[in-house]
C-alpha cells in the first residue's frame, strides 16, 4: 500500500512523550505546512511518573537539536550537572568501599592502554582515579566547566540532574510554542483498527477521533497501544534484575549554600540501593529494592537510616514518602504495524545507571532518522528498529547485572542470589570468563552507538576489584614511558581543572543569574 506519512500521533505527556515530540517535530519541520504534523495526546486523569532525575551526556545534544537553550533549561528545571556515579558499599559494604563510573573515557583511551598499565601497577590508586581526572573533580565538588564556557560545551563531559516534572513542562512549552506540536489534553478511550492491521485513529473522551499515520505509544506502564491493543507480550527480567519497588523523597538542604554533588551517589543496601541526587533547591533520594527480599516497612527503615546521617528525626517525619512499583523487563518487540513504543511503554529495568531517558533519546532519534516516507516501507523500518533495540535492551540488562555479579557482599540472601549462575545472562558469564585474560575492548561491543562502551565495563570491573591477567606478549619497549606520560598528563589536568573550575553550586547560581555565553 503506497501512502505518504504525514501525521504522527503520540500518546503520553511524560518525559518520553515530550522528548519524542520535540525530536520528531524539530527534525521534520512540524511548524511548516510542508512538514510532518505531530500531535501529542495527554490524559488529564493519569499523572506522569514524575521520577527520572538523572540523564546521560547525550541530553546535551538532544536539547541543542530541539532548540532549548542550556540557560533556559537550568532556570526552568532546577537542573544541576552530573559527571557520573559513585558506587558506595557495592563491593563489600565495609568502610571506604567506593568507586566511580565517570562520564569521560580513561585518559588516552584508544592511544595508550592505561588499563593494562594500571592492572600491573602496585600503586593502590583506585582505577577511575588513576586513569581519569573526573573522579577528582567530583570529589572536590567542581562543576564540569567554567563560567566562560559556552552553553553545552564542556571541560569535563557531563549530563544533568533535573526535576522530571519541570522538565516535561519545559519540553511541552517549547514543543507547542516553538516547534508546532499540537497538544490535546484528553483521555484516549478507544483504539480504532483491527489487531491484525494498522491503527486508523484514537477516540478521546471529549474531543472525538484523532487520526494518524504513525502512532507513538508513550503512555507509560499502561502501554495502551502496544500492550493493550496489540497484545505484544511483556518479557519479565526479574529473574536477572531483582528490584521491583522504589520509595522516593525530596529532601531540602539545611543551608541554601550546601554543596551540590556533581555526581549521583548510589549506596548499596541489604536488598537494593539508595540513589542520592543533588538539585539546586533540594536532593532527590530514593531506595530501590526487591519486594521478594524486603518488605516495604524494612525498605522505609533503611531509607530513614540513610536520611538520619543528615536529618533530624523530626525533619524525617515531615518528608512525604512516595511508593512506586514496577516489573523489570520489556516488550517482546517495540514497533508493530504503525505503532512504536517509547519510554516506560516499551519497558523499564531499574534506575541504576539512569539508562531509561537515554533509551528514549535513542529511540526517538532512530524513529526520526528512519521515519518511513511512505507506508510501503513501514515493515522494514519496524524490523530494523526492533533488531537494534532488542540488542540494546540485552546490553543494558547485562551491564546492570554486572554491578551485582561482581559484589562480594555476604550480608543478605539478595546479594548471594544475585551471584547465582542461573540469574546471570549467558553472554555476561562468557565475557566475565574472557575478561580474566584480556580487558574489555572494542571487540566485545562492536555497534557504532553502543549503549555502554568497553570503557564503562572497565570502570565497573576494575572499580569492583575484578582481576585480569595482563597479556605481556604484545608489550612494546616504549609502552611504559607512554603510559607514564599519559598518567602524568591526567594528574596534571586534574590539578589544573580543580584549581580553575568553580564549584557546582557557584556555576549553577551564575547560570541562573547571568547565563552562560551562547
Ligand atoms: C524509581 C524510578 C527511578 C527512575 N530514575 C530514572 C533516572 O534517574 N534516569 C532515567 O533516565 N530514568 C529514570 N526512570 C525512568 C523514567 O522515570 C521514565 O523513563 C521517564 O519518566 C519516562 O516516563 P514515560 O514518559 O514513559 O511515562 P509517564 O511519565 O508515566 O507518562 C505516561 C503518560 O501517558 C499518559 N497516558 C496514559 N494513559 C493514557 C490514556 N489512556 N490517554 C491519554 N494519555 C494517557 C499519561 O497521562 C502520561 O502523560 C526512573 C523510573 C523509576 C520508576
């Protein structure tokens, strides 16, 4: 059937819906009559999930592409800088058990194998600190750029921490006012089209029927198009990633000048872990855990014990605790007929490594780039999308599981069971065997846009004390001198940047009051 694609309808006004709308409308010129029309339907009855406060550096590129200024973003979204994650207590749970997964690759990555050098050294400097200057910036609470650095440019690679509700609001305003996205506030009550065929239109409660050529399901866990209408099965991953619950609180700073951490703190608990994210006006703190290993009461107690480090009993009592449940897993496929799911509607694993919004960005970008000009090639676009994203979900599952598999914590059944062979994906088991004899490399992750490159695997493996027997047969006479040069350079960069960069709070205050150069 030959039919030009003219109108896209998105269901859902959470971060996934608005990011997808922005990416599609910016690329396909929705403001102009010649462009592709984008309509977003959002139910006034169902609120957005409202969590999702950590992004990847990819968000800088996304914001730039859709035309949101970084100054505006910081002012509207209570945003701060994120330079990576610090994992506390994940290896043994003992004092000083902490390591970083920063956003920049090991210094000289691709030019000099500092990893191999570090593996042989007897220096006792933690991996990330030895081969990257970014953990030093995080320790010192530095911002990743200077006040003179233009919007989106970086001294050290960074993503953001943000208020998810404010972010969705900014995206909505930008998409409707600047990019020509039509916003319909109404509840979808009926999907028109046979289950074996394309969706023709959606019926809304108040505003009748809305027709389209492509339908993007961003309806959150309800997944009203892909799951409810097309009955695409859900594949649970709970046997691999055990967490299925979360409790979250918003914690005010005791002083308006308190330090804003420029990285996410992830602290291991008996049956999960606690995230701690610093925004300019508050911290977002939450405990994600497995309901099979811990009751809600015990999880709340663990969160309160964490909060008691900084807050009085009285202040803790006043906090509003929000409970969320989720089933870790994803749909069997993501694009079916003329419907593609993005965000929670396609699946969710757990917040570790904050990969959900990155996956939204990647999904929306691929839909946008491969948007079938004509209906005749819709099936090919769907097949390519499903292949690419099945691969990506698998890689994310393995990478998240790696954090649990490498732990030596003995304190609870949760951690012991996480290391049971039956819970570990086969490919990960094989790679762990291989990495005893060679470091993770480009050969293990061969896609051009790998979601987690080999550098990320190195940070987790060696941060958690994994041992690789270094191959010595390939060593060249000047390797040692070259490694020393890069290590020295890394050290000097760390010193220089620490001296020259403002604190995270100082730079954010400057952005809010004055702004970064364009
Ligand atoms: C505990 C937790 C922590 C997380 N932390 C992170 C993180 O740090 N980083 C990260 O990247 N991600 C994180 N995530 C994931 C992140 O929150 C989501 O990926 C993101 O918010 C996108 O959600 P969404 O837009 O898909 O769904 P939602 O926000 O749930 O939006 C669904 C939308 O669909 C609409 N809708 C539903 N039914 C209908 C209907 N019948 N008619 C019309 N509209 C309808 C609703 O009104 C709503 O607008 C976290 C998730 C959880 C659970």
